[in-house]
């Protein structure tokens, strides 16, 4: 196994890319009121690889939808590049989405079934203002993007998304990001539906892409081993609150919150004994 | 050496596509599981893990077809039996199966107790309702599931609870072999741990005699099973004890697979994940020689000439590669 150089960069003195103060999301009213995200504060810096880790139902996806601007926050404010985010009109929202892009969990439902792959990639070029470029230049750009994710553009032209495998689709999503060059990439469990082997490929591509275009990556996952491997900073989320955050090494190797300790002890490991006695089978979970 | 519970000899099965092409999904697989032992199967998507599970339990419904080989459960050969007969006489009592999407396996309109009745009635039509309820409650209590679950519908249960209910229902008749096909892939870590604890308890109390556990999560396999088998393109490429397979894999494919492990332990962060390039071969026309040769860093021209036989070494280990064990270990050492 060869070594990967881990940069111990201090991100705290870099400019802020996305931050939030008291961000809250409440669903329902009265008795059915559910607080999905409960007054969270966060600071994501430029070029930082951030992971948000939590169990099912902890509010990770709700938070990610608010960050993307797909849901409005009930309370609190989100700041984009230091300024309060304004997505009140459709045009402003579109402008915001040039800066933030996402990869979702299910690659099969991420593409429009009726659009050919060329169209998907051409849209990205047009969105970045490359509409008037000559055709050869566009093809060159698409070939480069596909090459970056080990896909062959010549084999993909005139194909529809359903003709690809799950791993290929997920890589095509990354090729889109390569063309769009956003400031922030939000990846919501992009590897939970692929096997261990393709997972390694996708993670490596995300890390390379981060280095190539210097974007911030917000990685949402329930796999704490994965978060430890890939991220600079880790936020641990429980019942809509951040119970702990900090540098990956500090949080994972020396957890403070009880919840973090439990999450880490629940993951099967290979160098330590896996203690099965910590779970109570009679609990109604 | 314990009594052999499940023996599979040179099993070959195929899928027949709409266009009448044969896809050889399981091609010459042999293994044995002894009483009280568990065997794990690892491999990437599409390597034939789930097909092997279906084939072992005699589930030959089109498009899956049996070609040749023997499946012997506790001395009884079930190969060549009609799938309907297998379902009536073998499934549940001799061999139980937990599918990957077990959470969707429960009929939403029925209470859990009805599934218990179904399973027991299939093998013992005279059993009374009261007797079944007593048996079910006793088993649920022993496995740490609240007996109140029996009167609930599937929609009232969480994912982890559903999965554990499915396991309890499918093992009520004390099968000799349990086949678990990715039982925890869709669960979060805490529910996964509960499922594993329950499987361990079933084994410990002797309700199931042996287990075949399929997953692509290697750290999990290491913690659950005694032995691990790695499957690639329909064939077994390596077999050994869990410890040997994780810390000392021999076959280049297993070596690559073990390098994709992610665990939250000190020092693992700096390791470079080595993804295996390329894609598995098309099983409609499997290559003549080594099936992994296309993606193997150490492949030689002679690897592609003819099928590589299984070679055994050490005590009970097996691998399928042209290169010798020492040769392979030496090249890994240079990396």
C-alpha cells in the first residue's frame, strides 16, 4: 500500500466560502412539529474537504437541501462568500447554482432519461458561458472531462443515461462537475450505492478534482471510516445538531462527544476487537 | 474437524437471456462449510455472489438454469431437484435465505405473526395457532426482539427492526444452513451491529448450524465470519481464514480488494486506496485463460492461454493464479 500525502493545511485562516448562523428547519405545525435541523452554525473555508457524518434521520440531507437552496430555512441565515445569500428570485438562484453544485446518492435518478449524454455535458459548457464556442472546442472540452473520470467520450456520444452502469453514471456526474467548475460541491452519499472497488475510484477522483479546481467539498455520509479517510474537517450531527466538529484526526482518533464515541465503536474494524455488547437488542430502534 | 453441513462440488449455473445467449454466472465453484462455522463471500458487483446464493439453495427459476455440480446439505444431495419441491421440502427447514432487500420482503397488509404461521404451516400443516404463537414468542424473546412486534404490521417497524424480524421468521425452523445476502448493506452502523449480534446469537445457541454470508464490506466480513472466499467473474479466486485473507491476501485481485478497506483507525488515513482499473469480463464469452488477466498488473502472456487451476497451499488455503505464492508476495513487497 503506497502512502498518500496528507496536507496538514490550516483552513481556518482561508477565506470563508459558505457559512451559517443559527440555521434551523422545522417541518409541520403544532403537535406534528419536527425540528429537523436545530440552530446549527458552520464555517466552510475555500478548498476545504468537509464531511458531515450522522445516522439515518439526523438531518444531514435536510441541511444539504438548505445549503443548495432547495429548501428555505425556517430561521437563521446562510452566507455565501462572506455575503448573505440571496436566492429570492429564479434568476438569483440560477446565479447561485453556478457557484454550488451537487452529486446525489442515486446515480440512476440524477439524469434526465430523455437527454443524451452529449446534451448533459453541453448544458454544462453553455451554463459556464461557452455557448458561442466552436463545436470542435466543445468536443475537446467534453473529451477532456470524460478523460478525467476514465470514461471514453467517443463511446458515450449518442447514448442515453440508462445505457450506462451505476459506477459509470456516478463518474459522469463528476465529469459534469469538472466542466462546471463550481466553488462548492455538495456530495450527498455519492458512494453508498456502489461497491468497495468503485468507491475507491470515485473518492480518488473527488480528491483530484478538489486539487485541480480548488473547490470546497461538502461530503455527506454515514460512514465514519470514509469521512476519516477523505476529509480535512469533520462535523458530527445528531438529532439536527452538530455535537462535535474539528480536524478529522482530532475528532475520529480522540472523540469527545458520547455520540461520536458510539458511532466509532459501531463500525467494524480490522485491528481492534469489535465490541458487540454495546448495542441493546431490546431497544425499539 | 466438524461434520460437514454444506458441500458444494463444481457447481455451474447460467442465465439465459432474452436473446438465448448463455451467461455463465457461477462457473465451477466448490466449497464446504462445517458445523458451527461461517463462510463469507466477497467480491465486487456483478461477480456472481448473489447468483451463487440462489444456486446453492436450488432456486432455479428462469432465467437461472442449473448446468452441473452437486449441492449436498448434511448428507442430502439436492442438486437436480425441481425448484418447487425444493421450496416445499428444503427451504426454511434445511436452508434459509435472507435476501438483500429483506425490508421489502414483508407483505404490508399482514401482521408479522402471519408470516410465522406461513413458514411453520408449509412444513407442519397440523400446527395450531396457539402453538405457533408460543413458539414465535419464545424465539423472539430469546433473540431480543419484543414479542409485541408479532402483532404489528411491517410499516410500523424501522428498517433495522424489519431486517431482524425477517431473520427471526426465516430461521424459526432451525435450518442447517443460513444464507445471508448483504443483510446489512442498507442499514446504518448501529442497526447493522444489532443484526450481526443477532446472527451471532443464532449461531451460538445452535439454531442455525452454519452460515454463508455475502457482502462487499470487508471489515464487516472480517468481524463476522471464520473464513473468507473471494469471488471474481463467477469463479472463486482465493479462500482462507478471515485473518489470513485480510492481512495476507495472495491473489492479485484479493490484494486489490483488501486495499480498498476504509476503517476509522489511526494511520489508515495516509494509505492510498488502490482502485483496480477496468471492468470485469463479459460472462457471455469468458476469456480462455485467467479471468482477471485483463486488469492484473502482474499478468504475463501465458496467463491468457488456458484456464488457471485452483492451487492449494498452507493449511486449507486455496488460490487461482499462475504465479507462485512467494513470487506474488515478493512483488507486493516492492510496491
